[in-house]
C-alpha cells in the first residue's frame, strides 16, 4: 500500500517537474523572442533614421545647387 502511494507521489512529482521545466523553458523562449524583436525594432528605427538623414542631405545638396544656379542667373542678368 505504501509502495503504491510512493510510486504515485513520485509520478506526480515527475509530472509537475516536467510541467515546471516546460513553463520555464517557454518563459525563457518568450523572453528571448521579445528581446530579439526589440533589438530588431531598434535596428529598424536606426536604419530608418539613417535613410531619412541621407534623403535630407541629398535634398539639401539639390536645393543648394538650385539656389546657386539661380544666383548665377540673376548675376548674369544684371550684367
């Protein structure tokens, strides 16, 4: 009788241990995935900022070239 109770207790303990391991592993996996997504999100925003800066610099160059051209045209017209 005691042997059967001990076996049942051992089996229940083993099952609960497996559940705990699974829950811990699942939580670690969720934490890893969350950190992975956060780092990718940060990288994505960093990339978008870099692209925006390149576009802004290009537009500034275009505007400066256009302004210089207009200044030259005005100077030629005054002569």
